[in-house]
């Protein structure tokens, strides 16, 4: 068992016929897929010494494999995983040129006419953490299985293939987002394409794109939250740098969707979103209120402003500003901890007769309502 090279604190070994644990030298089993799978999960396995490993079919998604192995070693406790430090809390090692079909290491990189580039990413927790997480890891592996989908067959190759601009646009148009979520972790161009699609003048397509970007970012945030933070920062910059022009169409809606899809991770960006509302730019108001409504629909507790703060926007005559403000108040009212003030109820009662239509986006379609209907619904929750 020869060690070829050391890259930072990752040990790279590739001269075995059968894969073995890089920490104890014992043979390891073929990685398996869990029966209860979350999106974008890789096959995993464990060694008797307590190490776990994740299988990357291409050898190019080692960041994802590291994340899968680390989180799995923590018994799927993401908060614990991201608090740990390499060297201090765990060791990591990489076994390259692994072929899952033959369950062998192929140093030459080819076998029976197939290119072999798979890798096993190993993580071994220090004893104190392993004692806590190991029983849960073993329970999950007990229900796991090796299936044809674990092999780099045509199905998995399609999963790893890149989508072109036309394919991405068609998926958004038809609101078929699962292929985007599957491809997002190994194809960073999807994010760039979605950001460009936010510039469209078609409002429904723009909102579908913002929705898709939020879901893609939620998938990426599971293993690379820093990347999503940079995306959010660019979206905010596009608003402040360019003013209200085509260069930032969809940026505010996208910010709302990203926060709403991962509120526990990116809820800290809410004050920056509300700050845009406070800058008294009438062009931004309706869109910011809509974005806040998207967030309030899933986590009303994150928005700490009072009803009175938003009622002043509901009293403005612009139908989009008024409608989105009332829609936001309706979702905030669903939180039982928010009593409605006399001022809020009086303002909503005055709006009940406003029959102007407003489109509410949800899951790829517009649902039409009237401002008065939204006000009535909000009142019902407050009284």
C-alpha cells in the first residue's frame, strides 16, 4: 500500500487492486445508496475503524464528495459538520481511480474500454465525535443498498452531463426543475445562465427563473453556503450599482426566493432587503414587498417589522405596491404571535372594496386575485 503524494492534508493513494481504508488498511465494501435519499446524494460506505466515505463517479466533484462524507459521518447533522475543523476534529483521505462496477482501484485509469476516474473520499472523525454519531451512521447503512443506479451507467452519466442554454430555458419555461437541481452541483454554468435569464421582460418567466435559482441555491447551500452568499451579494450589488434598469430585473425576486428556500442559512440578509424598501424608491417598492411576501409565506417570524410599518405601503394607490403589501400582511398575520392593531384593521377594511386585479406567483403559474380579496383574507387572520 504505497502513498503516492500528499496534497495539503489529503492523503492520495492509488496502487491497490481492491480498495482499502487509508486509515486502518482494512478492505472496504462497495459504496451504497441510502433508501431514504435526499437530492444530489452520493453513494456512501463505512469501515470498521469508524471511517466513512462517499463515491464521486467523475472524480471532478470532490467538494461534493467531501461534503457528503463529512455530513454522513456526523449522522446527517449539518450544523455539527460545519462547526468541525480538519485535523482538529477529523482526518480526510482520498482514494482515486476507483471503479464501482468492478469494485477495484484501476491505476491505469481505464478498464475494459471504460475510462475510470471515480474517487472515494474518506472522513474519519476523532473518537469523541465518532462515539456520538457512529450508531446513527450504522443504522442508515443497514438500510442502504447497492443498485444499478449506483453504477456509472447511462442514467448516471446523464445526471453528470451539462445542460445547454436552450435546455435550461425550456426547463424553466415548462417549470421542470428537477433536472436543474440534479445538475447544479457539478455544473456551475447553470447559476450564470439563470442569472442572465432574470433580465427577461416576461414577468412570469422572470419569476419562474427566480424560483428556480432559489431552489438551485438551496441545493448548493447544503455543501457550499459560501458560494450562495456570493451570489446573494452579487444580486444586491446589481441593484445598488445600476439603479432600476434591465440589468437588475429579477434580482430582488431572486433574493427573496434564495432566502425563502434556505431561511435558516440566509435569513441574515433580510435587513439588507428591507433597507431597499426604506430608500423610498417607488420603482423598487412593489418588488421588495413581493419578495418579503415570499419569505413571510414560509417563515413569517423572520420579518420583525410591525404591521403598522407595512400598512403605510398598503395605503398607497399604486396597485402593485398596495397589492403586494396586503399580500405580505396576510402572510404575517398567519403568525399567531402578531396581534393586529386597530390602525392595521382599519386600513385593511378601507381597502376591501378595491377590486383591481393582482397576480400572485406560485409554483410556475400566476394565480389572480383582487386587492380587496387579499385584504379580506388578511382581516380574517387578524380578527
